[in-house]
């Protein structure tokens, strides 16, 4: 039962994260921890919504890029790499970790559209527009 519960919990966190930012088709969403247990589900849910996904992950977890999904390595200069990865504005950020709240601010996502969870995994931020 333990493994099933962990899997269900990850899917529920992912669903909550996507629902919190509520991206529309064609909008660009950055996903922190995109190669993690919750992040991979978030990326899949965003793809179903036809969002453009910028997955933040380590270089060793880069899975390649295509028209709607790009991997951006985390670390120093992340905001600049995210902005360089797309000619479009980044409309939302799915936050998994407190350090990404400042990133959302740096990307121009207003604080009143950030919904980080008290838990490590949690929903993110959305920029109106």
C-alpha cells in the first residue's frame, strides 16, 4: 500500500500545482524539479493542456527539447536561461521548493499570484496577462 499511496500523493500534488496556475493552451510554464516524482507528472499534465513547458532539472536529467517542451538546467543564472529558452513571456511557475518564489518575482510574476504550499511540494505562481 505504501508505494501506491506515494504514487497517488504525487499525482494529487501535481494536479494541485497545475490547477493552481491554471495555464491556457500556448502559455509558457516553468516547472521546477521537472525530473522529480511530482514534476514529471506536472509536465505531463501541462502537455495535455497544450502549454509550453520549461522544465527545470539537472543537466543529467535533461531529456531533450521539442516544440512544446524544453529542459533548462538549474543553478546560478536560472532566470536568464529560462528567458533565453523562449521568445515568449513566462506566464506561470510551478514551484517545488521555497527558493523558487524569488525566481517567480525575478520573472515578473506578481506575489499575489504565487501560491506556494507549506509543504516541499506545492502549487506555484501565475502571471496575469
